[in-house]
C-alpha cells in the first residue's frame, strides 16, 4: 500500500512539507508507505494544450517531476496534494504542476484511487485553496478522504506548524482515514462500476 505526497510549496522544507511529513509518519504507523515529491522552487511550465500526452501518455515537458509523479501515482493507492497559500489560492507552480499531472496522466488510470489535499498558510486563504485542490479529484472520479476539519495548518515557520495542535491532529486523522479506506478497498475486492460512454455537450450552437 502506498500514497504519493506532493509538496506544491516553493519552500522545500517549509510549512507544507512539515505537514506532509506529519501525514507520512502517521501513514507509516498504519503500515502504508508514502513518498514526498517536491514541485520545486524553479519555474514550472503550465499546460499548453498541445495534446501530445494523448498520443504518448506523458507530458511533453520533461524538465520537472510531473511524469515521474504520474508514473508513481498510477501505481499508488492514493495521493495527497499539498500547497502553501498565495493570494488565497494554490501557488502558481503547484497549479501548473497539478494541471499537467491530471491532464496528462489519463484519468482512467487513477479512477477510484483516494485523494486528499492539505494547505498551509500564515493566516487566511486556506479554505479557498482547499476547495481549489479538491476539484482535481472530483473530475477524476476519485473519492476524497476527509478529516475532522478542513485540512489546513497555520504558521510562518516549520516550528510554528507543531504549535497548531488542532491542525496537527487534523492531519493525523486524515492519514488514519486514508489508510483505513485503502485497506477497506483492498479487503472488499469488489469490481469497479461500469462507466457510461463519454458525452460532450457544448452550449454554443
């Protein structure tokens, strides 16, 4: 059992990373492996709608970790997206990275895997960012794993994160719930539901 964790903050070992580490440690206690991938503090290209991925199964840009994460995501049981809050939304690099990841991966390959997101902020904008990240899962037929509150942590430094005791508890419960649902799915071993043929409805005639 494995969960992919993605740090969408430009700070490699900042508050978002600290939150993901809390989750990783809690998953380990539940005998679920996890690995953290860093989006990085270098520029990340946005999707240019070239549709190359429809032919190759990979994003045309290969100078970041999108294709690496995609391959691990296909093999994993779930994914957790993490981002700092910039102007009440996910960071620009995270948004570009996640857009390309979910568009190029082929949604059939991740259907019914479990997804969750966490956000870190100094003060405000967390719930708007949380809503933004969860939309990646709802378009991919991925069940969203919840906790006892919205998955947000507050702080200006990594040390501050541990002072947000409610936030830390929320992340640990999230990890427990993720592990529980993965185990339930594997134990049930039920065939996936059939999906009706795709229909594209355009509203301009």
